[in-house]
């Protein structure tokens, strides 16, 4: 996997943003793996949407 595609997963022709719950908060969120559909088949659009979500997660 290329670094540019980090946290992206292709599922049935559509891209998803996928990441794991950090161990520090795993006792609060037991799902383990989180997935959000990016509702696109375009890798370029998926990267833009992933970057926006990643920025929102780090605030």
C-alpha cells in the first residue's frame, strides 16, 4: 500500500476510510475497527475526503 492511500480500502468498487480505535481509548469504544463509506469510486476524490476526515479527527 502506498502512503498516499493510507486508511483507504476499496470495497465493492467504492472507497472507505478505515482506521483502528487507539488502545488508549479502546475501553471506551469496543468496535476496534471503524469504517466510513466515502461514497465514491474515484481514488482522487477518496483521498480528498479521507484527508478532510483525518484533519477533523486530529482536532
